[in-house]
C-alpha cells in the first residue's frame, strides 16, 4: 500500500478517536461486499509517528494528485462522474447487505460523510480516492421544485361549485315558499252563525277548615356521597442488587479508571480444529512444517487438511468467546486490541470506549490469519506494545493474552520482558488463556501476579475465558 498523505491528528481528542474507530469498522463491514475497484475509492487511515499523525493509504499504484488541481474541465468532470458511480455502487450494495440494527446505524451515519463536499479527493491513474476529513459532512443544498398547478384544475372546481349553488337555489325555491300562508276560501251562500256561550254553573264554596297546630315536616336532607379515596399503589419491590456491584456514581467519580489490552493470536496455527487431541495437532504441525505428509496423495492431503481445520477451530472459538466476554467487562474500562498475525510486529488499535464496543467486537469477528510469507506470532512485540499503552503505576491495568503458543518471530526472551514489565509497572496484571496447553508462556502471568487458564475444547474456552476475566475483577455488574 502507498501513502497518499499525512495529516496531524489529535490522539487525545475522544471524538476524533471515536470517529477513527467507526471508520475502521465501516471499512471492515463494506470490504467483503464491494468489488476491489469500488472499495478503492475509500482510503484507509492508520495512526503513525507515535500517534501524532494520521496516514491515508491506498492499494492503487501511481502518482496521487488532488482533483481540484486538474485544469482540464472535461477530464475533471469525467473523474467526478466516476466518483459518483462508485458511491452509487456502494449505496446499492448496502441495500442488499444483511445488516443488524447497529450496523445499519453505522452505515447510515457514515454515508453522508463519504459524500461530503468537504472531503479531499485524490486521483491515481484516473481513479478517485476519498480522504475523509472526520468533520461534519457538507452536502449540496437541495432546492425543492414545486410543480405549478395546472389552470384547468381550479377552473374545473369553480364550475362545479357554481352548478352546485344553482341546484341548491332551485331546490330551496320549490320546497321552501318563504313562509307564505294559504288564504281562506269564501262561499257566497255561506252563513256564519255565532253561538252565545252559556254561563258556567257556580259551584258551592268549599268549607274553610280551621287551622290545626301541625308540626311541619322536616326537609329530608339530601345524601351527599363522599369521594372515594384513590387506591394507593403498592410500594415498588426493592431491587436486590447483585453482590459486589458497581454504582454509576462510583464509575463517574473515578477520574483515572483502569484500562485493558486484549492480545489476540491471529496466526495461521489458530486455524486448527479443537476437536482433535493435542498429539494429533502436533502431528498436523509436523505435516505442515516438516514435510510429514510427503507420502500422501493429493486427495489424502485435501481430506486430512479439511479434517484438521474443521469447525470449531481455535480461532473461531476464540472469537466467539472473546466477543461475549467483552460484554461482561465494566463500562468504565476502555479496551485496546493487539493482534498477532505477521512478523516482526504486532498491530495495536486505539482504545475502544464502552459506546464503541460494537466496533471492537466486529473487528474481532473479521480477523483472519495472514497468508503471506511473513505470517507468524509476534507475541514478544504484542506484549511490549500492550504494556506501553497502559499505565500500571497509578492505577490497576490489565492484559489478557489469548494464544496457542510462543513467539515465532524473534529469539528475544519473553520471560525477561515480563519481569521488566512487572518491575516497571507493578499494578499491571496479565492473565493468559492458553489454547495449546503447552505452558510455554506461563512466566508472563507468574511475573505479574496473573494466572494461566488452559482451554483445549469449546467448553473449556467458555469456562476458562470467563475465569480469566473474572479473576481480573473487571466484570462487576452495574447496580440497579
């Protein structure tokens, strides 16, 4: 890979670190779903110069130049069209990807950043490459176009309204004659006889009864219903907190919380199945390195290799158990991932905060052993780098090593390194999950007050990983 450019980077800015981690997760998520040509528009960032600068790299070969420096407008427009085509290809691929809710949120948040006008666009052999600024996305303003209302629509409704009013007027005239009264019909022979009313007979006066001393009845009082008291809800049951839980206040008050590094072996030897005995695994390694299978036919070799690399492998089980164990680690502990894949040096990630642990787990799930000639287990380098990013003096820090063997990249004595770390950082504790069970690196844990856990089966992996995390005392549950 060649470096396109280098920019200053504020490693102490948590927002920038978070964006860098998210972008790495986005690249891991998209890479397997895009063609190499489409994926090539996304430059890869990497911290360099002791985390002081951010280098942007690409697999494209050729002299990079800024898009804005191209004077030929037709040539520039052609590259812009190519860039838009690549972005459209990414959007179409995302629509077909089976994404979880968290992955969809990550993609939705980063699509505007990929299309941002504030990004720097480089051109290598007429292929555009996006260098993200990690700033707020700048998108072109979209002016809404309001189509004019055709004339015939409102004229049509006006005509219907006039016809309706006319119809209502006719109905009103026919059935409501404005209160006119019908006139009486007079006949010329009609005689009107007026009958004198007879006087009504007078009724005899009723006898006046003498008043009696009576006691007036008291008015019956109206019953007033008293308001019923509202039912008092039963008190909420007290939540019983788990023992040794940690309160949110306790986490927030800690100005210098612990940190942790997971040293993860990602070497080719991790592809061996866990369903074979240690002696059979040792035989398989002799087959790989000492030409042990020279007398086998090609068909026998294929069957043998399939049997020895069938699931569950050391790597698949380590991934599964590591990602599940991360969920049990306290939210106030930041985690860095140190991967062992190629000689001579290990690869170290920035610290992942609790809110970015989804990205950390996704990165672990995407790990694949190297197939280059430099593939190996740089355990000495991984331990050295992990210890340098941790304090271990003013606070308790932790390293968890998940590996199946010793260093295969250097002859430096790793036990001497462990003793040096223990003397310099007395509060740094190291636990080991030994998948091979050969006890070749026990001295690392012994020097730092840690423990070694042997895991040679899928069941052992779950149990021993939980024990390794539990003994570090960083998996206290949060109090309710």
